[in-house]
C-alpha cells in the first residue's frame, strides 16, 4: 500500500467550517418558498439546522476517511508517524472529528423535532438558534484537533514516499561521504528531494529499474550525525523505521577522510548502525574510489567491463567484476562512474537473497493463476 501523504486535502479550521456551514444553511433557507407563513418558517428553520449539521459532519467524516488508518498502515509509516507527530495524538484527533460528527448530527435531530412539533414561529426560531449555539460549542471542542491535524499534515507532506512492495536500499554513512552522489549516480531519472520533518536536511530518494522491478534508494541524512547517546528518541525511532523498509542497507565509508570525519569515527558509526538494524543485511562500501592512491588495481578492468556492458545495451545480469579497495572492500566512484554498474548488479543480487519469499510476488495489480 502506498500512502499518499502528500495529497492529504487541506484541513479547514474551526471558523472556516462554521462559516461555510452557516452560509450554506442560510442560502438553503432562502430558497424555501411557501405562501403559508408558519409552514415557510418551519421549513426554513429545519433546512438551516439540517444543512449546517450535514456540512459539518460530512466535512469531518471525509477527513477521517482520507487520513490513513494506522491499523492498516505499513510498519514504516507507523514508525514515521510516531516519530513525526505521535500515533496516540494522531488517533485521538481523528476520533475527535468522529465524535464531533456524531454530536452535530444528534443536535440537528433533536432541534428539528422541536421545530416540527411547535406551531409558534418564534419557538421555531429559538430552536434553530439553540441548535446553532450547540453546534458552535461542539466546534470549539473540535477546533484544537483541526489545528493539530492541519499542522500534522504539513509535517507528513514532507515525508518521503516509499513503496512498501518494492525493494528499498537504505544508504547511510557519516556526513559528506557521498551518499547523495551515490544515489544520484545509480538513479535513472531525477532524484526526489524530501525532508525529514524534524530536521532541515534533505532526503534523496532515487530509483532504478532492473528487469522491470523498480529499486528504491533512500538517503539518511541528519539521522546519524551524532553519537548514539546524544540522539533523541525521535531520531532513534526514525532510524528504527529504516529497518522496516530496508531490503539492504549500504554503509558508505570515505577512506580518504575528505568528508571531514575520521575513519575511526566512521567505524564507530558503523558499529552503531549494526546495533540499530540487527536484522538487516548490511553492505559496507567505500566511496570516492577515484581519490584512492594508488587507484584500485582493477580500476581499468572494471571500467572497460562496464563500458562494454553499456554498449551492449545493459541487458541481462552478467557477473561484472566488482571494484575493490586496498583493504578488500567493495568500492566505487560516483563522480567518475566507475564500479557503479557492478554495484547495481551486486545490489540486485543481495536484495534477491534478502527477500527470499519474493520470487512469487508480482507487482501490484497483477494476479496469479494459482490463487
Ligand atoms: N572525488 C569524489 N568526490 C565525491 C564522490 N562522491 C561524492 N563526492 C563529493 O563529496 C562531497 C559530498 O557528497 P554528497 O553526495 O553530498 O555527500 P552526502 O553523504 O550526501 O553528504 P550529506 O548529505 O551532507 O551527509 C561532494 O563534494 C561530492 O562532490 C566520488 O565518488 N568521488
Ligand atoms: Mg546528502
């Protein structure tokens, strides 16, 4: 299930909803035409009460329906919602709208009865006025929830969109090691740029397609910049959320230290990540191979194997040689584009192993004969 956080409709606030409801109600009353004064007032007052209450309860219920239900959300979304806005609050404020819709409907039922049962027009007016007063006070109770949802929408809009059904490769490492450059080099088409709502840092989401299966690549900036004990709970939850989406975690190490973080600190961070994501396949890759001195031994061999493959149309799944650094770690250069296609094919193989249940899985919307 792909949740479209970015298309959640605008949340109308307390006054906007009341204005809309009461002005539509007035228009509806103006359209009433009956030569008998008592009948006319009765119809008018009834229309006002019912229209106002219908508009409010419909607005509330439509909102409740357009916001994803947590019970049916994938674990990643739940963790992100919890980290960004809090699941308890999320549930509470949506249930306030449900409560409000019910209250407003009851009020209109009760006051309509009063209007119908009397023959005196001033009592009809009183009943209408009373209904408006009660509706307004319900709105005042729901107002803070509308405000909360409106703010939550702004936060959730900025979440990355990740398709749960497709493999997802989480790219992490210290600042400046080349995560974004790596994602960009592997992606066909443009990277999406999103934000983690609680930092100003940009998250890059890239995609590539292999044999019609789309692979997603996600950045983790801002989450791992500090030692474990200094991270707040929200960040820890967000990191834990990564566990739920990552078919494979790539940890980039910059051995040249051009990133500004010492290799020792980068290794400490690697240990932290291993602890945080115990169940996830982790692949350590060194970045910026072009800065290594001397260049990796197979630099030219890998580059020409990759070029040949591209010239042949990048078909199939050959065992392209991987590029290794002097410590025997897989490496690549995102700026020179050497070792990138080999890496892509290696990622495809690793993801396949990490998702052993998936060979039978078909893309959304397909069906299987034996089911
Ligand atoms: N020489 C060389 N430089 C690279 C390579 N990849 C990235 N860089 C450079 O390293 C710097 C950081 O690259 P980014 O891709 O922004 O690194 P990042 O890990 O996304 O950084 P943050 O998002 O700030 O954590 C940039 O100046 C890049 O040009 C590479 O393969 N070779
Ligand atoms: Mg980056």
